[in-house]
C-alpha cells in the first residue's frame, strides 16, 4: 500500500487530495459518453441521471427518442425509460432523490429513483409561451428549489418543488437580452437571484425589488459570464470574460481574491469544492483556486462531470468516479511528513508496536504522555475522515493502543466511530453505491440515510443498520418494514392472499406498523381486494374506517366502526352513507345495525325529525311512529291548535292500531274524545279546559257546579267510582260546601271510606267538619285520623276504646310537655288497660 | 379486621389539579379577554374545579348561562363551554346567526366537555356557521366530589344509553378509566357486570393493547375494580333511602356535592348553599347514619357546642381568652352553623314523613312490595295514590317497584294502572309510560302477545326479558331481604340503608365477589343478572418484586357505576369496607335517586327530550 499522502497536493498552506471512489460499472462505460449527454448527479453520493443532449448533437431525422437513464454512483443502471415528451432543458435531483425533468415549455416531471412517475407541475404561462432558456436548481430553506429564465428574460422561482408555488422575481430595467449569467442565492427565509447584465450585478427578490451592486475589480471586466454559489450558499465565484475570477462571500461584501486565468474561454463547469476552493473545468483540465490565489491544476483525459458536495467535490468520468476534497486538518496532522502532532506520534507508536514489535513504541508514547487523550481523539477522528478501510483500521488500532495507557477515557467516542464506520463502509460498498463521507452523513443525518436505503429497496441493509445501531423500532425497523410492505403490494403478479400473508408474517404486530397505510398503497395500486385483506390486520379502527369508506366498502366500514365503539367513527360512516346511498337502501342498512340506528336516531331527534319518522316507517315500527305523533300533538296542544292536535292524534291512533297496541289505541281515542269535549266546553262555558287530564276536567266542572256535564264525562270515560268520589269531595270542600258534602256522604255507601272526608275537611281548614266524619271511620283507624286533625283527647279515647296500648303511646308522644292533663289521663287509661289485661288473663 | 391505614387512601387531589389545568388550557386557547357562556348544568362542575376568580385570571370577563337567546354583550371574543350535544350546538348556531344579523363581529370558540363529537361539527356545518367556530376539547373526566367519590356528572347517561341505545358516552367513560389507571397504576383485578360494563371493558382492553400495556403494575394503588351497570339492579334506586345523606338528596337534591337549603331549613330569610362532603365534620359524622339515629347525635353535638361557648364565658384571664378566640371560637362557629342547617334539614325530613298523609303507608307499601307480600294491598294503595293525584314521580316509583319485583304486572293490572295514571296526570304521559316500558322499569308480564308485536319490539323486549330476572330467586339465594330485625343504630348489615328491609343487590354482588363465596353460588345468581359477568386478573409485569397480595393497596376497591349510583349504595359499601377491612372508592356517571331516575323518564311531549 502506498503512503496515505501519495495523492495529496499542497495548495498554499493546506492540502487537497483526489482519490478514487469507484471504477465505474461496465454498463456505465458503454453508455456514458458524457459529451453527448445532459447529466445530473445527486449530492451525498446519490444517483446519476443521463439523457441525450439534443442541443449538442444534431437530431437525426426519425431518430430514436432519447432515453433517460438512471445509474447509481457506481454506474449500475437502476432504471431507464424513453422520453416521449418535449425537449428536455434540464435534469436535476431533489433532496429526496427524485429526478426532476424540466421540459422547454416549463412542465416539470418528478420521477422516483426507480423511474416511476410521481407528479407533474408547470412553471407558469410565461414559460409555456416563451419557452425556458435556462434553468437552475438550488438547495433552498424549505427543500429543493427551481429557478427558470424564460424566453422573455423573466425569472421565476419555486422554493420547494414538493409544494410548487411560483414566484416571479423582480425585473431588471431595460433587459433586452439574456443576462450574462445568473444564479440563486438562498438564505434562511428567502431566495434571491443574483444576475449579471454585462458587468453590472443585480440582486433580485420576489417582492418586486432589486438591488444594484457594483464590484470593484483590480482589472476592469466587460461582463461576468459564469457564476457559482458554494454548497452552503456562503461563498460565490464569478468568472469574467477577461478570464478573471472574483472569489468572495455570497453577499459580495468580502472579496477573497481575484485570479487571472488568462483563459477567455468560458469554463464548461464551475463548481465549489466544499467551501474551500472553486474548481473550473475546461477541456482536459481542472483548475482549483484557493482563497489566497493559490491554485492547483489537474489533468483529465476524458469528459467529466463535477458534483459539489458539502465537504468536497466528486468527479464523475466515464471510467472512474473520484473525490476531490481538502485533506481534513486532523488527517493532515497525523500523516503530514514530519508532523509532531500527538496523533501522529501515537500513530507511529502503534506502528512500531504492532508491525515492528519495537521498543520505540514506548519512546513515542513517552513523548506525548500528557497529550495522550488528544492523540487518541485525533486518531479516532482521522479514521472517520478516511475512505480506505485499511487506513481506518490502522488509525483505530492506534487509538485503541493509546487508550491502553489511559485509565479514565470514556469509550463512547471510540465505539461510536467504529459503529459509524461500519455503517459507512456498508453503504459505500459498490453493491449499494452511496459514497458518502462521515461529515456528509453527519450533515444528512442517519434517518435520511435510512430513507435513502429504503428508496433503493435495500430493506435488509436498512433493517440491519437500525438493529445494529439499536434505533427505536418505530423510527427504524417498523418504518422500513412498512415501506417494504408498501413496495410488496405493488407486485401485481403475486396473488392477494399470498402478499397479505407474506406481509403479515414479516410484520406481525410490530409496534408502529400502520397496516392502513400499506392498505392505502395497495388501493392506490388498484388492488382493492388486497387492501381489504390488509386492513383486517389493522388494530386501530380509526385507521381502518376512512380507507374502507374511500374504497366504497361502506358496509364493512360501518361494522368496523361499530366494533370499535367509537361513535364518532360510526357517525362519519353513517353520514357519508346517507349522501351516497338511496334513502331506502340507507335506511335498510341502518336497520341491520342497531347501534348505528340508535345513534342516528339520537341525531335525528334533534336535527331531523322527519328522517326519524322515515326510519320508523322503514322498520314498520308503528308504535314509535305513533309516539312521534303524540309528541307532535302535544306541541300543537301547547300552541292551542286543537284541530291539528286532534289530527295528529288520529294518525297516532291509526298507527297504534297497526302496531297492535290496543291499550294505546283506546287511550288515544279517548283523548280525541276528551279534546273534543274540552273544545266544545271552552266554546260554551268560556272557561279553559283544554289539555286538562280527565281528573282535572271533572274537578273543574264540579267546582263550577256543572254536575250534569261532570256526570256525562264520568260515564263517557268510565271514571271509576272511587276516583269520582274523591273528585267530588275535593270539589265540595274546596267550595266550602259542607252541607252538600255531608249530603253526599250519606247519598250511598262510600266506596272510599270516610278517611278521605276527614282529610279534605282538614285540608280546607274545617276541623269541626273533619271531626264529624271520624266516627264513621273504622275503629282501628280513628286514632290516626284524630291525631291527623290534632284532636288528642278524642284520639286517646279512641285508642282506649280499641284497647290499643301502642296507639295510646302514640298519642302520649304527641302530647308533649304542655298537655300534662291529658298525659295523666292517658297514664290512667294505660294502667286500666293493663289491669283489664291482667283480669282477662286471670 | 385491621383498619386500612391512611396510605390506602387515593389522593383525588391529583385529579382535581389535572382538571383545573385542563380548564386553564382550554380558557387560554382563546387568548385575551372573552365572555364565557356556560351550559347551566356545568356551572356547578366548574365551581368544583375552579372559582370564578380563576376564570377571571384566564381572561373571562363576563359569564353567562347558555340560553336560547344570545347574550347581550359587545365583547369581540366569546367562548362557549358545554356538553357536545346536538341541542347545545343548535342553540349556539342560533346565537351566531342572530349576532351576524345584528352585524356583530365576534369570534367564537366552542369548548366541549369532555370531548368533541363529530356530530357537533356536522350540525354546525348544516347550520352554516362551521367556519365561524373554533372547536376546542376540554377533557374533564371524573370530578372528585368527595374524598372517596368521583363522578362524570353525566346524569343524562342513563337515559341515552338504556332508553335510546346511544353509545356516544362510552368512550368518555373508557377514557376516564384509562386516565385513572395512569394516575393510580394498572388495576390488577377487574370484575364487570352488565352490557355497558362489558363494552367499556372491551374498549379499554383494546386501547391498552394498542398502547402495549396490558400487564399489571406492582405499584398499583387500587387492588380491584368493579364495573357495574345500573341496569343490574333497578330496584335499589326506586326504594326510599333511609340514610341521612340519601334522604337529603331525595328531599333537597344534592347537585355536584352542593345542596341548597331553603329558608325553612336555615331558619334565616335566605337560602344557603352548602358543600356536603368530608370537610363538614358534622355531616361526615351523620351522613351514613340511619335517619332515626341522626337527631340524637345532633342534639349531643349541640350541647357540646353550647358548653364550648359557656367555657368562653367563664374565662377570666386575657391570655386564655385570646387562645379561646383564636382557636376554639372559629371551630365552634363553624360547627354551630353546620349544626343549625343539619338540624333544620333532619327536622324537615322527619316532618315530611309525618305531614304527608300517606308517607308512612307509602313506606310500608314499599317494604311489603320488596318482601313480596300483600300484592293486592299494594296495588290498591297505588290505585288510591293515583286517584288522589299524589306526586307522580313517587307513585311511579312504587309502580315500577311493583313491576320489577313481580317480573312485570299481569296484563289487566298493567292496563288498569296505566289508564288510572293517564286519567290523573294527562294523556301525554303515554310517552312516559312507554319510556318506562322500554327501560324495563314498568312492564307487562309476557304472555302470548308476542306474535302481535312488531319485529323491533320483540327484539327490544327480548333484551329486556333477559334482564327482568327472577328478582325473588336472587333475594332468596343471597338473603337480600333479612328475616331478622336489623340493627339500625349500630348497623352490621348493609340492609340498614333501607331500614333493614333490602340489601342493595350490587353491594351484595361486590361482597360476594370479594369474599370469594363458593363460585357455584355466585354463578347461580350471576346467571340471573342482566348482561355478562366477566372477571379477570392481570398477569403482573416482571418489574418490582413485592407480592401484590401483601400490599395494603390490594384492599382498595374501586366501584364504577355505569348509569348512576345512590348514596344508599355508597353508605352500604362504606359499612362493608369498615367491617371487612376494605377501602371502597366510588366512581359513577352521576349520583342518582329514585326521583331523578323517574323524572328523567317523564316525557309529556312538551319539552324536547
């Protein structure tokens, strides 16, 4: 193995290295004659897309349609499809690794990495009419942005192609030709376009404002013909027609250097290498210019394409795929010839020890005794920055060796680096082909890397990484399995059953798996049957139901909603069914689902009473229909609308009859009769009777001495004697007609006894009258009645008469302290009773 | 039996704090000053959680009751706080529409307790005001009414579930149960009885499965949960309670722990609203006593207070006086205020029993019905009550009791009572009677009439037939009706809550389950009860080692009544707990009694139900 520094090139104070990542796959080498193609390669070691560049090659008449090829970074072809639409202006990748193909009319097509079409949007009318002249993609604050220059020299920007919202940028006054050059500079909140009209610069925003900027250059220039923004939008390089470079900050406020290349040809490509240097590509030559006017030249034998990365630049050629980057400081510290950094010493010590078994190891360690922790740290960090596993291993071995001399160093850093390197090496493997660096991964984050593996259908690797790094299931494994299943359902050649089973056996009850999402995917692929099967595995009804509804499986949705016990879901289904189905069918469905029916009825009771009647009609529930009518009749009753009230009751009666409720039929009939009476009486007697109960009606009549009418009603409604007597005596006492009351009491044998007579007299405050009736009460009840009306003495006597000591006690209790005389008397009575009892016994 | 240490008590304060936080969050969801419009039924609940000051602190400027007419106010922001019912939504929609007509620009938030229901959005949409309203959920679940009682305060649950078959309220119950188990940890033993209980249990399990936590938790603070449908025992709520607390509820009505006593009780010229709970020492002492045992205590207590005041009079030294005033006098004042009211209340209760002409007979009849003797006399007593137009709900209580205890009335009697009822109170009550019939409270004995009924009726009645259990058989098997006289002063039998005539069935069921009576007898009875019975014990999760059985928390039992419970049942279980060394905690959809139950069934066609 050659020395690590073999491919290093010094540039001023620092070193750059150009190392080979892959030698390209055969398929690539056959296809990719880069001269003939438009090319787009995604950052972070993403895929590469090619399409024949019609502007470079004169179209042969009747020539084949161009083909879009998609390769991995290694050059393994993953997809290809022929392009049938208009001329392609530009190819680009989004941050989610979707391929963006921009047509000359401003139509933008998004394809996933495997070549399936995802969506289309357009860049507006202007683009359509005047065609696109030039097109640039950029990393914006909210995703991947797209900017176009139309034939009318207007600029339009979309900040996120996922949610395209077209913004027209401010116009430069008097622009009559295409600008000399332009680029997009995106900040935290906004994207601006930097435009050069000859040597005049303008910064445009989407609010209609522009800012004129003038650059002071050492040598005057006529026009800036090329510009490039660094990966992080912090730096800017401008190339002028005189061959002069201006390099500085993207706000143009700080100049790093001016550099005269003496080449007046426009470079083929101008790209930043991380944030450290600008690389210009001319035929057969790459020139890299540093901030301090230092430069390095590389020769290239064939056509290449440059891809800016966060920490460097990738050079894709027909044969090889290389990485150009600034040598990280820590690596430089260790490997630079003659470096005395602690890491370098430790590395040497480790080599002496492991390879030569030499005691020199000890010497080296002694030299850096105090800096050993720093040394170990450096070796670990350097391992992360190395691409070759062998170098990584040597560095880690050195770190491990150094750790032996330290008792209190935490192992986390070492362990984490080992783990990350294992993951990195796995994804860099040519079978996966993601040549991502440690720094890039940190920037990209692990979940995104997992997503990219999922996009590439590297399920197995993704799952293993998650397990290896012990990521939580819901973020890691379950998510991957979910995606796998979504992919699985698209395999239209496999039977529904088989797929459902395969998915279930692999996914089981893994937490965080959403079967409904998979089912939803299946449905999108037109596999309703499979979707239904998959939904069976979904434990959350709230997830099942909406999809079932979407698939028009309303009945199943309803059952599921009911099973779940979530009434809101049930409602959701019912109301959607109501809109979709014919009324009859809808009601029929409800009929078979009592829970839903009750729920809907509750709703109708409030919101839609007519529907409630329909429902009952549908199920032939005559009784409930009648009840509704009764209810309605009451409303009319309270509005004094007797006619409608009676009409309602007729309908109710009819329904009760149909429902075989004889009792209710009869009651309703009687009510109609009663209302008729009441109406007539109101008319005749000018007194309110309507809506009184039978009892109260008769009472009212008796109170006004309309005995005959009362009698008539009594007969008509078969009011029992007992009730009639009670009404009668109530009326008489209320009218204080005590004579009539007495007459009535003697008219015939009272069916209710005489206690009520006592009660009513008492109630209307006539104790004398009340007292009159007590003797007629059966002996055993008299005490109670006397007590009721508060005649204690007679109560005592009555108790004595029936020889009840208990009753006597009862009276005694009521006596209280005031009535000593009576108390004494009761005492005597009690003793007499006692005597009698004794005598009887004797 | 060893008394449960105070460690066994669950700290309901946490629930109160959570509820308050939730209320604050809801209020703050609409920043700055706003008017509050609150559904009247919720006023008391909010009172229990937070005072008016708290509402003010979080932006409430004026507070209105939710009524048909939109409140007259100019504030640009208004928040409605109400239950997610269709009725409320319509009222609110009308408010908004009339405001718009009046050209008022107001932004509206509708905060729904305890959850937003889809129907609310649908109605707002149908009324065309969906866009004007922001919905907010205020997840107030169980409210602590006392140190052992939690309530959802959903009195309408009974009617909507048992009469209308509406299951919308099941999920709030499930949520309340899950939240309880978050706070007090997973309950290891669960028993359920009844169809609603079964649904609640199943839904709870489903959710637990989804959350992946079905295992028992060794730190559990509740050892056993009973989930019981009100439907299991409809007899109890119909009986007249004879404990002090029960009678106060039946006479004056206790609402969310508050009871308002009229002038005749307070002895002053204004009504007094009193919070009845464990903090009232006098009340705490008498709440569970049989009414006949209350007055003697109050008398003794009154004397005690008087002697306390006397002591004050005899103090000669300033230092002692200061001591007396700062310490004892305040207590004495508090006590005497509370005593005045309780003495007044118990007097009123006792007066009622003597003043109403038939109250004694009423109670006697009730007891006779329970014991299953003298059907004829009971029947004619009811008839007489109807003829006299005595209180409709009291009479209905007896009618239902008679029907329930005799498995429905013979056809002739059924019709006679009904037509009597209608003659007295009006034809409209046909609807009331229909409601009672559908709930199985007042039914006709099943004969051959089935063939004449409509399909849906057969289904409904078949359901009801299941639950119209052989009441007598259960009474006999479990000796619910004690043969001997029961001590009412120092009770040792749960039946004391009904003067020793009847033991509340649910309490007995709980006793039998906890005492592990031979499973055969338990099964025999349970078979006769409506709905499924289900008991399960969680397997314990591995963490923690102490065996659960030894913990005092295993003796903590939570009883969750679905459809309401009575104070009598609570008193009975408190007694059981004291005797057997259990600590009972209660959760319920609401506190109920016979009057509230019957009143909820009454439908005279006028008010919307």
